[in-house]
C-alpha cells in the first residue's frame, strides 16, 4: 500500500521567483481531513 508521501508532488525550488514558502504537508493534510470530518 502506498504511503501519502508517495502521492504528493515533488517541490521544485525556483531561483528567480520563489513565491510563497511551502506549508508543512502534515498540517495541510490535517486541515483537509478536519474539514472533511466536521463538514464545515
């Protein structure tokens, strides 16, 4: 069975225009699951 990390895209750092810093995958997944679980 595949782990969650294997399903996430690999982040590539852009030198000229890095944009926003990436969030922690665990926190993002926790937030998504919270919304799905509570229905808000």
